[in-house]
C-alpha cells in the first residue's frame, strides 16, 4: 500500500529557459482554473516583471504568485526572534556541514584511489564496494543528523503557531482555494525548501497537483543533493544538503546535469550512481517530464539516468515505479 | 637540443622554394609538449628572442640555418607555460623589436603587444572569451570630483546584466580599470562568470590613475580619494552592500600596491583584496636594486612589514613564475597568513602581463566572492 503522499499528482521538470516542457506539463493537467506560483527560488527577483512575464504567458489558465520570498522578508521583519532562531539553526547546520565535508573528502579519496589502482594482484571488488559503502554510510549519518537538528529546532521555533506565520498561512490558504495546481519554479533549492516549510502550502490542500522544475523539483525530493563536477573552487564532490519535502522517493533529480556533470567521464558517473544507489539519479533536461499519476510514473521517452557502469540509460528500463 | 624536437629542419643547402614549403606545412612556433621551436625568416645580421622570463638571459640568439635566411631556436619550458616574446632583428647594426611574423597570436598591451606561444596544457580559458548565450552587463561612465587630487576622475562602472535597483550588490574597485577592460577582457569575464553563477552579480568600478607611478606607490592622497571620494560617490549612486565584507579592492603590479596601501592606510573599509603580480619590493637590509620608481614602494612595504596593522580578512594573491616579482609575492603569503589573513595564492607559468592577470580572475573572484552556483538550479 503506497502512502497517500505518493498518490498526489506530481510533475517534475528540468530547466525552463523557454518554458517549453512547463507548457506541455500544464496541458497534461487540462486545467481550467488559475495556478498558484511559487517563485521563492528567484529570491529578490521574485516580483521582477521581466522574469515573470514569460512564465505567466506559459500558463494559459492564468496564475497568481504566492510571493513566498517577499512574504518571508515581511515575516522576518515582523518577527525578529524567528529570523534569529533560523540563523542560529543555520549556524549549527553549517558546522555540521563543515565536519561532513572533511569526512567526505577522505572517504571519496579512498574510493578514487582504490578505483584507479590497476596494479592489483588480487580481486579488490569487495574493498571497492566497502569503500563506497562507507561514503553511503557517511551520507546517511549526515542526513539523519541534519534531520535531528531540524526537528529539534522545529520544536523551538513552533513556526505554525507564530502570529505572523498564522496570518500569512491564512491568506495563502484563501488564495490556494481558487487554484488548480501549485507551480514551483527553479532557483535556490535551499531557499525554496525553507519557504515551503515556513508557509506550509503543500500541506494546505494535499489534493492539489504540484508542478516543479529544477531547484523546485529538488526541494520536493526525499533528500536534496547538491552537485557540480567543475566548480571554480573545490573538488566538486556532490554533497547531501538535508531532507527535502519528501513528495517522492524514487528519484534523485539532477537538473541541468549535462552542463553540471561530466557525463562523459564514466568512472565519475558510475561512482555517483553507486553512491546514491537508493535512488535513480535522473538527468533532467529542458524537455524532461516526469509525471506521477495515481502513484504510477510516466516519464518522457528520452529521459536518462546514471547507471552504475558510468553510462546513461533510459529511465524507462528500470522505471517499474 | 634540436634533436629533442621531432620536426626536421630543412637541409642547410635548401633553396628558397624548399624553405617556403617547410614554412607552409606547419604553424609557428612549433610546440611539442614542453619544447618550443621559434623560427624567423628574413635577411638579418642577428636575430634574437626577446622575452620577459625572469631568470633567462634577456636576449637569446637564434641560429641561422646554413646560408639560408631561416633562423631558429629550440627552447624548453614547463608544460602549461605561456610566453610573450618579440624578435630582435638586427640589420645594418640596428636592432628592431618586432612581432613574430609567423605567429598570428598577439597579446595586446599598452606598449604595442607581444607575440604569444603556449606549451602543452595552456589554453585560453573559455570563460575569458565572448559567448553567444551570455547576457552582457552595462558599462556606464561617471565622473568623480577629486578634491584631494584637484581634478575630475572618469570612472567606468560595470552593472551586471540583471542589475536591479532593489537588490544590494558587492562592490569591486579595480585599479588600472581601463587597461583591465581593454587588455584583460574584464567585462567579458564578469559577464561569463556571473552568467555561470560562479560569482555573484556585482558592481565593478574601473578607476584610472592620474600620474600612475606616483599615485599608486603609496601616495596618501590615493587612499583618501578611494575611501572619501570614490566610495561615497558610488554608494550614493548604486545600491551597494555598505559593509567591508561586501567590498574588494584589486589591481595588478603597482595597482596591487595601491590596493594594499589603501587597505593599510584605511583599515576596515575593504575586507577583501585581489592582488595580481604586486610590485611588493622590500628590503630586509640595505638598499633595493630596482629602478628609482620603486623607492616609495620599498619604503611602504618595509613599513607595512613592520606595522601591518588591521588587515583585510581575505586576500587573493597571484603571480607569474616568470616574473621578477615572484620572490616578493611568495614572501607575502606566509607573512599575511601568520597574521591571521585567509590567503589564497595562485601561481602560473606566465609573466607580468594582462593575459596572465585575465586568466587568474576566475580563481580570485570566485574565491573572494563565491557565486550561488552550488545551490542554484534554474
């Protein structure tokens, strides 16, 4: 029996420079009422008409912006205790992340060194698997630790019952009553996640379909993983951020992976896939649509995932989900 | 040394036509890994390689091939090297410095530019070249009245492509700004790095000196101009983060001295410095042996080393291995680190030139002001 959350209609998309797959996704929903937009990932640019106009043009049934980023700015100004506690929580999470990075660097180095050692006179398959299992364990420990920290802070924050939050949530609930779906843009994935949590809009009407792209899709996942193989600073080791909204469990969305990951580097791709083997690591391009309807996924035919051998294979081959 | 390179030179008795064929079949200089064969063709009494590699003789003669008019020289450099050079061609007793006629790659600079050769592993970074998909920032001029210098200073201000008045931006003040724009393609670099989210959107003020060697050599008026005239003018006109952590001073050569001197004279205003090939000459004992223009620099650096005061939190330092200033720049790093400064130091097999400074911009800017790349998925 799948949990109820898996029954929610959900459409996950890749980057939207032209909003082409967003248009197709909305056509699949056959909506007649306006959709509610979450553009918190754009941060201060949220109200920018030059950014908004092409998005609004892509929603034929009409739309209205929930302005979650602007609301959070108002909220923080009105509730300085809340913003201070969130900063303290962030400091704690940052310390944990720094420790995680130290441990991760060494654990991944062990995996790499064992992988590239071609002078072995004995079979090291078990050692290789064990080395990568250590990375998985570290990721898992860090994930659980961040969950503990966030849970403890949730107890202290009591976000849902704070006066200003109650007011905003009331307004948002009224707005959502007239909407056909929630559409979440890409952008800063952690900011999207935080605003979704503060305002609780996904929980207000759990029957509302959700469409989300790039950073928005990552924020809805079970576990958010940041990735970039060639950043200007550092080694570019993917790292766990923390738990996402948990609206889906099967996939690790990798938006814009073709530019962010060296997909022609088979050992690197294979290692990524094996490290995160609890999920299908899906390359999400401009044309990607992943549509969950009544608990079953439909995936656009050219959608690829990373495979353990370092290749890209169609998601459909394994998509018995 | 010639036997180390696989290219066979023509027979010393070759005809002009055979030499023409040799030249037409390859590009010059010939590069094989770390080996470079410089070739010049023309009548001359002497041909020499003129370069700016500290540690090598300033003039390295080419060898004439038999009785032909072909001159050559094979040299070895570390892989990843970028070398700027000219040929010194002596005719009728007079030497003329010219670009390599067989090499189309010229690095422009304020002195007419140089020919450039790169050994294996050294490429122009893609982010230093214009890209069709990258939106362009805007350059606008503003005039800053300078009471301390008694003149008006034209400043070019770079605003990122998605500049919005409701945002707050970091500020980068660039010494020798006109040269950075002309010779280091800095507007293109900013466009590309911002578009790639590797650095945040920022406002960049490209300033220019009056009498450069005076003003940039720890002239106390310069710090007054930057802090009390330029900065307020910029902050009154643009939405800037008005905190030291959001500000950076940068420059190359004497411009790096001006940056360090300003931060030293007016601590707590700029918390980030980007110093490229700084002319940080100093002495531990006795006089310096550089030209007199360094007198005030040496006096400043010696005083700075005695009394560094309150230093910026983060300083990026880069220098070319082929520069005479490499010793001074390497010396600066442990000095700063010992005083608690977070320092990032980068070297390159390159010289004291604008393309070297261009090619280190990504390292420096993305370290001082990291962009939202890691967390942003549009």
